[in-house]
C-alpha cells in the first residue's frame, strides 16, 4: 500500500467517525417537535392554555406563545421569518392585499368567537349603552356619565391599540372615527388594570368579562336591550360587536404547528376554548394533511 492510498483511507475513516458523532436533527411531526407562535395580548392567555393542554396530550411536542402587538405580528408573518400568528381578528383587507401583492399564501382558521365587551366600574349603575352614546363617549362629544343616567363623573374610555381586535371592531362598526378620545392601552392586562381602578371607566374589552371585576353594559337598540354573550353574537336579536379569534399561517406543512392547529379545532381544543369563556367555532376534524 503506497502512502497516498494510506492517507486516503485514514481521511475516510476520520470523516466516518465525525459523521457518526454528529447529532441527528429531530424531525417535527404533528405530535412532536416545537413551534413558536406570536399572539396578540387579547389571546395570549388562551394560546398558553391551548398549548399546555396540547403538550399534555403529546409530551414530545413544545408550543411557545410570545406576545406581540397585532400589526407587528402581521408584518412578521408577511415580511419576516414568522410562520404562524394568533390574533383576536382576521387579517384586514389592506393586509390581505399586501400578502397577495407579495405572492405570500395566507391560510386563516377561525378558532373562537367572543363579544367585544363595553364595561364599567362595578360601582357605576349604568346598565346599557346605545350607538349614539358609545360614539359620543369615544369621540369626546360627551364627558359625563350623567348623559346616560349615571353619576355626574367624567367618562374615561380605555381601548386597545389601533390594529388590535377591539379597535378594529369598533372602527368597522362606525365606518371609522376621525377622532378617538380615549386612553390607548398597549395590552389587555394594562387596560383592565387601569379600568378597574377608575370609577369613570368605559373599558373596551377583548377578553371574557369573567376574567375582570368590571360590569358589562348591555347594547340598546330602540327599546331592545341585548346582553353581550357568546350566544347573542350569532343569534337574533344579535349583539353587533363580535371578535373572531384567528390562527393565521403562511405555509402548509405536516409539523408541530400543524398538529397544534388540528388540536385547537378538535373536540379537546374546543373544550379548552369553551372553558376559557369563548364560543367554539369549529367541529371536530381529522389530522389535516399539510404539505
């Protein structure tokens, strides 16, 4: 054996040794592997509960939920590296058009529904509000709760950031308001904290009312008063402010994220949705074949 052949054999053995020591990348499947999902603040807690239950069913899977404002999450989905987001609204028309212009495929899956609540401090005796009253408070045309039979104290509206579900639902109802006189809150937790401490608060809530100490207002239309609940957002007489919690992705694959989505719309996932105070919106399905 000449020296050249001997060196070639030694080099080959070294490469084989390194190949044997290299870690094998674990393949993500619908029941194993990991996924990271951005969620807007209104749905972060629900996302965490769904993830915990999914992981209990499938211990080899890991779903991490990170909070991000809705517009930033959408931008990350359309122009960054993020592949899944979870919002308290579907994509807006402008966002869908941007995706189409960039030839980015978008798949949207409704997960749950919830009334957008208008709530007041527990000591405020006001029971209901109508379209005129809500507009006047949001735009600053009215200042005192006395305008709707309440105490003679200033009304302080609290609402989420533009782009979040609560803001978008209000703007869609009124066809956009030129002026909004309100305390803009970056998260639902901050909104609830401030409203619960303010006797004059008018909170625009994208969370189940049971998660707060606030008192919900009924919706008055003519002589009819409609309670906001998970029944009246779909049945007559209908409460007009509905949030649709939506799972949005820009790809289709058979991995942990796909398994998590399939779990969310299954019986077990929708039970979590109902237990947390939301209206389930899907029926049980089989594992989705994603490519």
